[in-house]
C-alpha cells in the first residue's frame, strides 16, 4: 500500500511547493490522487493481458471466488458477480468424473450462492476426496454476445466440460455447458477511496513559525497500489499541478514522462 503522506511528500519534492500551500492536502491533493487511481485502474484492467508488469500492478485488486452456477432451461447456467465486482479477469472450472467442484484454495472450498453468501458446496469428506483424486482444471473461454448462440450450437466445438464458455450479460454471467455447477471466478475490485486526515497546530507568533500540519495515519486510508506505481502517480500529479498553477513547462514535462513510463 502507498501511504498518503509519503506520496504527498514525494510530490512536494518534485513540484517544490509547501504543506498546505498551492496544493492543499484534502481539497486538491487527495482528490487528484483518487482520480488518478481510478484512471490507472480503468486503463490497466483493460490492458491486463498485454504484459506481466500490468498484472503485477493490479495484483492488489485481483480477487477469486468459488461461485455457484444456477442451471437454466438452455445449455447454460447463470451466476451474479459479488457486490465488490469491478471488472472481469478470468474464470476456470474444476471437475472430477464430470462433476464440478470448488477450489479448496479459495475460501476453504466454500462458494458464493445467489444471495452472495459463502456456503459449503459439498461435505469435507467429499471435497478432500475430489480435490486430491484426479481433479481436472480447465480455463473458461470468454465469448462475446454476437458469437454466443453460434458457439452453443456449433456441431464440433460447442461447450463441454473440457471446453467451457462464459458470456457476460445484463448484471451477471452465463456459463456453458449446463453441467457446470461451480466456477472459480477471478475479477478485479475497484480501488478503495484514499483519505488524508490531519489536524492543524497553530503557529507561534513570537517565533514567526507558521501553522503545522499533523498527519493522522490511523484515521487515513492508504492507496491499495504497490510502491512500484509511485512514480506513475508523481508524474500524473505533476501534470495536474502544472495545469493548476498554469506552469505549462511542468505540464508538458510531466506529460512526456507519462508517455515514457506508460
């Protein structure tokens, strides 16, 4: 995680401002930080499959859940993503003797039901036997809406437990074939809103010392990002600060650095 004060101090050293000055911690800085956090999340989750570096940056947001699939009248089942779902990453199924089982490495084998509550999928004895005896794991292929029907009806490549398909529709997902009863669902959560909490200690009129900012780390919420993206935040903050203060050179310089690190 990235502490808000640490990021603020790094930012100040780049733009040479002062605490509570041009860029106020709560009114300007943390608002910009949360905007940038969402921008990076939107950009990188859309490009997650392009590089390992992007995947590493997004690691704090990647979540996995065993999700129960409800069979429908057609050759598929459906499930609703968890409330904290942000963007799809991938999905897989585990099965033994053509029966789907949850991953015991995810929530101790428990599954999310249609009410988004964790429930046991099978008995502990069955789970242990299934998991350690010839479990097969298969990745579920994402299919767009335009190809969904043709994929279901394909004569030789229609979905099976060895070639399962998934499709996002409305507020949930469809999974085929109908025999899929549980999916190991991987997704990205959205960034938590970071906060910068502090109090002000009054200055000393006798010595001429100004008011002092006293940071409250306990009540502040850090950024979920790892330290590897600090430079990305600094340059993007520098660009915004340049526009804020009408320093065109700083804005252009920061923009160039962003392109180099993107």
